[in-house]
C-alpha cells in the first residue's frame, strides 16, 4: 500500500459531499415516489431501479476508496455490480430484496449525506484555519495599518499569555502555531481519509 498524498486525501473528503447529496436525493426521491405507485405496478420497476442505483453508488464508492488506499495513479475502473439496472418488474425487485447488499446500499445512500457534510466541512475549515493562523503577522499589519486595530492585544488574545511581548511578536508566535498545524495537515487528512474509507468498507461489509 502506497502512502496517500495530501491532495488526494483532501479531494476524497471534498467529493464526499456532492456524492452524498446525489445519493440521498436518489434514495429518498425514489422511495417516496415508487412506494405509493406500487398499487399501480408502476412503482415496482421504479423501486427496483432506485435500490439498484443506491447499490451501484455504494459499490462505485468502494472502488474509489480502494483506489485511494492503494495510492494508484490511474482512475478506478468500474468492475460491474451483480445488481443490474434492469427494471423487469417483480422478478428484478424480489432479486434485489433478497440480497443484503441492497439494504446496505440504501443505508449508504441515506447516511452518506451527513458524513459527506462532515468530511467537506473539515476539508474546508482545517486548511483555512491553519493558513489563517500562519498568516497572523500579515493580519496584524493589515489590521494595525489600515484599521488602527490591535489584533493581538493582550486582552484579545488570552491564549497568548506572554504579556511582556509586543503584539507583533505575539503574531509571530501565532504564525509558528499555524506552521505546525500546516505541517500536520497531510497526516490529519490521511487519517480522515482512512476513517472515511473505513465507513465505506463497513457499510459495504468488505
């Protein structure tokens, strides 16, 4: 297994939200539309297509995280899913309902949205916070020269308890903390990526 890069780990978390939105919309819309229409038999192929689509999205995401874990440079290829998207009435639906992976695909489609929101939020907030703290000296100069505001005054920076230092010196201490956080970002995102991969493997039972 190769060491995952920072950008691929970050991209994995960033893409988790749009995937979660798509999966959630397909699952909820498909179930809500198909179940009431079952009495007209039109709902059977719609329900079968919804379950098969949810399952395929889960299988495809499993391929993506496996590709990320291996650190491959090529794009993952879809090897096919035992559940086709044919909607040939009750037979297709009963086949899907008899397989446990169908229900796991439905769970994945619903739960992927909150997990995607969490992953996307961390992917945005963590780098922004680290880089923002790293640029503390620049922020001090801008706030002091343009707005006459002491951003690192002793009464506004309780975490920087070195009161004998000037505000500019405190800004450089904050920049050092930001540098440490920035250097830790690759490790943090690889760990977050591993947690995300563990979620996908858990729901797909691999």
